[in-house]
C-alpha cells in the first residue's frame, strides 16, 4: 500500500521548466505557498488513459474548480520539460499548468515513484491526485496498488466532488459545421453568447458527410450535440437555450 500523506508538507524540490525557449527554475514554494492547488500526477505524457481521459477532464473542470477556491491545477509527470510542453499543446490544455518532474524528485518525495521498467519507462509516478493548501496536503486520492494502471479515484470529477459537491459541471458540447455556413456561424454565436464552451468539428477537415449522417441521421449543418443529446440545427439550438433560460 502507498502511504497517504494527508496533513504533511509537500516535498521541497526545484523543477526545471522550459518557458519561452529558456530554462526557468521553479520551486515548490513558488507553486504552492499561500495557494490552494490541485495536483494530478500520472505515469506518462502521450499515454492512452492520460491523454484520452485524465488531462481532458481536468482541463474541462478547471474553471469550475477555480470558481470554488482553487488557485491552480497542476498536471505532473516524470517526463522532461520539452515533452510536457508538447503534450500540453497537443492536448489544448490551456487551463492546466504542466510541470515536469524530470528526475522524479518530487514524486519520490511523495513515496509514489514506481518501477515501470517492464514497459521500458524506467521509474515513473503512480497515478494520484491531491488538494494542497499552503504547501500542506489536505486530501489525497491514490489509485489502488494493483497490477496495470488503475484509474478509479484520481479523476477530476472525484476531486470536484470533494471540493464542491454541489457545483454545476459544464456541459459537453460538440458542433458539426462547415466553412462558409452562415447558420453554423449563428450557432457558434448563440453558444458564445450563452457562455457555453464547445468543440467544433469542420466538414472535410475533421469529419466527412458520412460521419454526420451516421451520428445524427442528417446531412445538413450545423448539428449540435449537448451531453450526448442531439439538439439539431441553429434554430433548434436557439429554442433549447431559450427553454434553459426560462427554466
């Protein structure tokens, strides 16, 4: 079993970060002192679970976490700064601070440095998350010590549930569009005016007509999906938003 270090201070280390093509040393105090910080640590950049689920959901929920008293959300991994910077860019994870624990000193100080040589990874971090207040660990969610790469408790939703159980989570919105479509522009404007972030997929760049017919049964755009429900085109979206405001 891994030690739960709630109530203890975080390790004092210096991280080598890469900012604007320059090496910048950042200390633990600079990251944590006088702040409320959520940290989630994972085995490696560009790896499947980390890229498909762990980072994207934290990036989506970071604004809600900040609305509920969190100053910063840090993604940490035993990778070098170049890799972490490229991964952040590839993930479009602008809400999250990526910190490379290149030598594993912080992770080792947490007692969560594990041997992944069977995968050719060397030593890496066990997957966990924690809430740190002024350098003191208030809460830890450590994945169970079992084979593989368990992902059961260190997710963003679990952390948000601990910090603010009654917080309203953002909707997941996808908008299928095409270039030069005035109705698509209108739909995007409606969502922006409502303060609703969305992901846009553009015809013949991100998908084909066969895809939009397969998922919506329609061949016209825009087509809007919110939390798994097919809303429809721009007029349908306007009606949906009006009902939401009236509720």
